[in-house]
C-alpha cells in the first residue's frame, strides 16, 4: 500500500512546481546580475573560489602548519574550504533573507505575485555558486594529485536536505524582516559569532567533550562534518545521524514555509 503524505508536507513543492517557470527565470536573472558590469562576468564564479583555495593552501603552508594537527597542509586547507562552502551558503542567505522582500517590493506589492517563490530563487542562486565552488574544490584536489573517493557520489544526498534547511531559514527570516529591519542588523551581529561555534576552522574531534555536546545542536556544523567525511576521508555518514539530520532539516523547511504563509497576506501591507 503506497504511503500517502499529508498535503501540508508536500505543499511547498507543489506550489514551487506550479511556479517553476517564474522561479527559473528569476533565478537566471539573479545569477547573471551578480557580476553585471564586470569584465569577466560569470567567470568570477569559478575564479573566486579558485583564488581562495590557492590562497588558503599557500598561507597555511607558510605560516601555521602546526594547526594541521598531523594532517598535510593541503588536507587542512581543503577541510577549511569545505567548511566555508557550507557556512557561506548559510551565512549569505541568513544575511540576505530579512531584506529579500524589501529587495523585491515592486513584485510583492502585486497581489498575483507568489512571494514565497523569492526564497526558492535566492536559495537556487546561492546553491549554484556553492556548487561551482565545490566543483572547483574537486578539480583543485584532482590537480594536486589527491584521490577523489567514491563516497563523493553521496554529496547530492547531503546538499538536498541542506537546501531544505536553508529554505526554511529563509522563509522564516523573510517574514520577520518584513515587519522590522532590525532583524537584518541582528543577523549581521549573530552570524559572525556563529562562525566560531561552527567547525569551519577546526573539527569536532578537537572540541572538548563538555562543549561538543552543545555544538552538536548546530545543524550547519553537522553538514560540514559529513561533507568533510565523504569528500576528504571517504567515509559515509552514520545512517542514524544522517536520517536525524534530514528529519531536522525537513522540519525546519516546513516550519519556515508555514510561518511565512501564515503572515503572507499581512506582509504586503507592512513592507
């Protein structure tokens, strides 16, 4: 007997599918507009992460090789870069989400415009750049002679629930940001601090156990750990931990969507 999901569980997907052409067009426009006016244009999407990867490897090989903790400098720099790919995806959208409706106010004021699709287009844009950065990372590893593990095939199954988690965050802060611009200032203050509570420049193994248990509540850190495991160590995530992470991400996705839709009609009058 097939499992029938409740309408609330699939409504965000059905509405997105209904407006897929709009989402595709706006996402394409946002992707191209990011580098509008620059000589190299979209090529910067490749050059920026490549320059960052080379810079990290060079800096850590010269200045602080002791931080590698027994790993080669290239492995340590690669671990940081993987952490930044995930954290930058989160931080870019956490910074931007509270002001997204204000950015698109001309569209939102039109009653026929499905304002919930703004979260989809912003997330697609961010994940497009994140995907390019990850591809650059893999190419760099290959050129440097590192072995690319077969566990990398699991990467899409990691990015998919992370995208759902991010969408939930974006919908939630989009709604809050419509009522007060203070949310944008709060996020600008909190996100840099959150970076130090996320294993970007270190691994969870280096954190004392009495603190690690609290850091485990940081979902972004769990995604970083799992991506490092499959991309650098060739180790698949613990099945129970992965399913728990997927469940938490999907719950965030549904909560953010329902929160936004609850106040959608009011938002038009307050922005």
